[in-house]
């Protein structure tokens, strides 16, 4: 009986080998490479699909400023996934805690040494299965290794150890495809940029953004208090938002089982943002389509500064929950008001006159010593402190990439690799 079982297993083995060999055997026909991996698409949690399409961008109403910074233009945009809400405090806190844990793991030498080949030095990968004892004190194992992460000599905390937020630095690298396309004489590694970004939100922006105004309760509570978990994160500059996107891509690659993903999470271009905000409504001045900020019952449709400054009339004195109002026709919440949103796009007043009409975008990664005008990035959507004019889908504003504001947040997008939503 055992001999028969062994014989059967051998026959099955040779049959499998023969079948695999047949798959690679040339037949003289053009059939492509047969052993390619299967791709079934991805469906990121918390994102909605915005299909490819064409839109007429520009102001959806009278150009009150007469600056012509949003000239009419027809463009086409590739389909993409977009977060249905702005990134919330609790979602961003996952990023901050991951950075803190990664620093602690390395301080405690919780690493696994890996070697890809003999030509490259070994790489140390974090062993995430190890435990971190944040309460270790005195002679406890690991207490001295973590000591450098805490505030030192600060009696305000009455003996409690608080992590120094300035130590929470995320290190990452990214590849500049634009630079590589225009400079093919240099080596591939010369287009790899390495950055170190402090990731903790600037909670003091609630005080600094307003003169002669009492906003200290928001500074003390907004980011960490559980009452604000589902509110949009603010106090993050453009580079911090970019760092979040790279981290999100890294975590996706580490844990996702949804198949091959060669695209990264990123900030939307300004026209991806505008296309998504319109919700399929051609030339709509607001995401809900109407010319007014109130519905038929007189209820306000977004969180902004109504009238001459009746901030709480819309239901929120400051920000509201990220899904606090009805979504547009694509299922996207608060594409007008609540918080303005960073985009990938560099701001130029005449940008519409020279950008391409297919997936238009203008990018510039400004250095610290660049002129201040080179650091302008487009923000869209208006915020809780803005009048209705800035909520319009075609309105363009900017902020400097290294500034943090209590009224600017962000959401991520992910390019969809396919012709239509039916491809996945």
C-alpha cells in the first residue's frame, strides 16, 4: 500500500513538472510570457474610486479677484482612488506611533539582519514581533536605551516620562522620475532623494494663526483628546503630508495581500482634486452642484464662515468630523470647507496657460534655501475660517510648503492601473 502511495506521488510530481515545462516550451506562436503573476487589482480601505474623465476647469462663477489665476481649460484625468474623508487625527496618530515604535525598536536593537547578495552590505530590518516596554524605569532592561526619546528635566510632567516630539523623525527615500526623464546621463542612484521629516503636528498653530484670540483649549486638546479622533488632522505642512503618504505606501507593501501594487499613495494633483470635488457635475461651483451654500430648508451645506462671521451657524465653531456633511456624487466628504487641503502641485499664477491637458500637473520640490515664491503649493477647498467664495471647486489658493496651519489638512490618492473600474 505504501509503495502504491509513493508511486502515485511520484507520478503526480512528474506530471506537475511536465505541465510546468510545457508552459515554457516555445511553439512558434506569439503567446507572450506564460508564467506572469496574476493581478486582480486593489481596493484600499477608506477610499472611493473616481473614474477617468474630462472636465472643464476654471472658475465656476464670476472671477471676483480679476487675477485670471484659474483660466478656463479642458483637461482629461486618469482614474484614481481617493480617501473619502480628510486624514483624521486618529489615522495620523497611527503614523506618529509607528515612527515612535520604529525608533524604539532600533534603540532596543530589535532588528533582523538580512543580506540580499555578497556585493551589498547586510540590511537591518525591524523585528516588529518584539515587545516595547514603555514603562521600563531605573535598572529595568531597555530603560537606558529609551532614555534619549524622552524630555529631560521637565518638572511639569511630575515624574511622568513624555516622549520628546522633536525626536519623532521619519526617514524615507523617493525616486524623482521627472529628473530621471530629463537627465538620462546620470546614474539611477543620483535621482534617489533621502529625507528626514519631523512628523508630530504643530499643535501651537491654533494660537499662532490668530492674533488677540483665545484658542489655547484647541492647542491642548485637538490632536490627542479622543473627542477629536474623527476630526481632520491639521498643523501638518506639505512635507509632513508627503511623508505620511510614503509611510502609508510602506505599510501597505509590508502587510497587504491584495496583490501587486507598483503605485504609491500620494497627494492629489490640483486638477485631480478639482475633478473629484465636482463629483461628475460639469462646471459646478460647489461639490453639491448648486449655486448656493444652503439647501431648500435653509441648512448650510459645509463648514465655513457664514455671513459676516457667524462661525457656529453651520454646526461647528472650528472644524467638524471629517464626514460631518453629506458627500458629493462620488462619495467624498467635505470637499468644500472644514479644512483646506494640500495638493501635489506647485503654485504658479499662469500655470493654466502652459500645463498639458492630459493629467496636468506642475511639480517643484523646493529646497530650504530656495526663494519663498518657489515654496508655494496649491491648496484647495477652503476651510472652517473662510468665506463661501473660497469653497468653490474652481478657486485656487496657495500656502508655503514649510508652514503649518490650523486650517489645512490633506487626503491621499492612488492611481488606478486599469482602463475602467471593471478591470478589478
